[in-house]
């Protein structure tokens, strides 16, 4: 049963010293109860209390960290069924599969695409996270060689080691050192031996059941043997079964506090179809519904990028609008004669406007004014995007040092502030941009600085 903030407060030293980065013990207790910080952040709590509170305030889906301490990739830690109830905590890990049955050139291609398919959006770097290395032929030496190749070729990849042979698993996990991989997997016939390897190497263990019931039996058995960090595969290999199992596991853990299913899941779209587009669609379903990790057969930009954006959207905090920093953004290599546009810092607006400017191929300066994540009209109505504030920002932004002309293009929806803005910025000519971002390319191609 989860503890309330007041129950947690009673167990704290109540020094109100702020060393946990939170000013008071009460505020700290409330955050621990809400799962927003960990009890270990208070240096004055003894181990016994830490264990009591840590266990009671742990999220229903266990938090699992893969990789080295300084570059850990976290999955699980989820506390709700629906994003709007609170937020989803840790994004689904996207993995690509390489196997000992693949030709070297195919493995190299996947490693290369893992390293190069990276995208930057709203200040966030988007990329695949893991490489799953599978022993397809029962060849321990070949498996370890492949693990070594991935370790050397993909420095920031988290690894999933896939073999049914505990001895090969131990050798490969030892090779990985502090890059602590996920060991996959413990099935009914090798669970004890795999658990021993996981304990010895300090790695999380993938548990592979043939059904939900089978998985529950395995996690119960491994939990009573003292294993804590597990990732579960219920054996589902169709999208329908995987979706049903993911929902069932999340619901049982969150609503019924059913601990044997309180672990992140690993799913295998790569084993559900041979069609890359269908695989992408299956993956998108599983990202939306509770997969801790999805394993893809390959990485291709046209498939990976939309999946990364879907993941970005689902795992952002709905209580906090996504924003971009207030700044001057240069697009398409602008010069002192390039147009200057201004808009708000709501990230969706930024995405759309910058995307249209980029697509127009017209070199441009885009001023992004901090409107606390509100969109253009909402920000204007809330008094955060008025003529006075825009003028202050334009003057202090430094744009006057970057362009020779003095023409500012404002969003078409702000027609009503044109006159006021001209008064606030007497040296500037204010131009009305189009109302819809889709009309920006044509607008920009026509624009010429006044002689
Ligand atoms: S560090 Fe501990 S004692 Fe100090 S304010 Fe935080 S919770 Fe209270």
C-alpha cells in the first residue's frame, strides 16, 4: 500500500535543511509520495527507513536501469494507465536486432544506422537506444564475438543479450563490463542458472514466459529467489496478443498492485511480420500501449523518425507545455538581408513554422519569444505576446546586429497589434505574415527588403 506524504513525513528527520534540493521536509515527503523524487535524496534517512519508504513508495511498474551508471537508460517506473492521469515516466526503449545468423555486412549496416539515424527536435536528441544481440545458432563463441563487435561499434548503445545458454550469457555479460546489458532470457528450463548470472553480473534479467500465467509463475519464482530487476516477455508474437498482454500487465500492476506483473515489458515486432511497414505500425501500437522495449528488425529513417516523434509526444509531461528556448533561430543560412519572423515558443508552433521556413529554402531569421509555452492567440489573450513585450524582446534579442533592414514579419493572427507594435518599434516596419503556416513559403519567396 502506498504511503501518504504525511506518513512519509513522520519518518523523516525534519531538519528542513534543504540538502535534498527541496526546501522543507514536508515538500520532500509530498514529492516522494507522488513518485517525483526518491527517498535516498535525503542524506539523513537511515537504511531501515529508506527500505521501508522505498518499498512502499516504489512505482507499481519497477524502474529498471540498463547501462553504466553515468549513461543509464531507464525503463519502467510507470504509475498510471493513462497519460492524462499524471504522465508516462520513461520512454519505450527502441532496439534493433542483430543475430549470429546475419551476414557481417547486415550487422555492420544496422550498427551504422544505429549510429547515424539521429535527429534533433525542440532541443531533444532523438535516436534508437538499444541493440539486441541474439545467438541464433547456439554458437557461444560467435555470440560473444558479435557482442564484442557491437560494444566496439556502437559506443552509446545499451545492449540486450539474447541467448538460452547461461554460460555464454555469463561470458558475454562479463565482456560488457559496466555497460550492464539486459540479459534475455530466463525461461522455465534455465531460470535458476540465468538468475545466478544476473545476480553475479549485477544485470537486469529478461524473463520469457509462454503466456501471461507462465510469466507470472516465473517472476514469482525469481522474486522469491531474491531477484528484483526483471523485464518480462509474455511470449506474445502477434500484435493483438502483445497489446492485450501489455494492457493486462499494466492494469494488474497499477490498479490491483499485482507485483508479479509489475515489471516493464519487452516486445518483439521484429518477430511479428516480415513487412517493414507493418512492423512499424505494430511498433507504434506497442509504444502507445505500455511496451518498455520494442525490438525492431532494422532501422530505416523513414520508419524510425515517425516512431521517435510518436514516442516524444506520448512521453512528454501533459501538465507542462513543451517549449523551445527564447532565442534567434537561423534557418537555411540567413544573411543580413534575410527576412525576420517572430512567433511564440509553444513547441508545436515552432515545429510547424520552422518546418515551413525550412521547406521554403528561403534563408530566414526566426525570433522565438518566450510565451510560457502558449500558442500565438492564447499568449496574446493572456498578455504574454502583446506589442510591448514583443518590442522589448526584439530590442534586446540582438537581431538589429544581424540584419541591415528593419522589417519584422508577425503572425497573421496578430493583425490587431500591428499599429501598436509600430509605435513600440518606430524604426521597424511591421508586416503581416500569413495566418496559416502553410502559406509561409509563398510569402517568403515574394518578400524583398525595402530599398
Ligand atoms: S535533506 Fe532530509 S532533512 Fe533536509 S529538508 Fe530534505 S528531507 Fe528534510
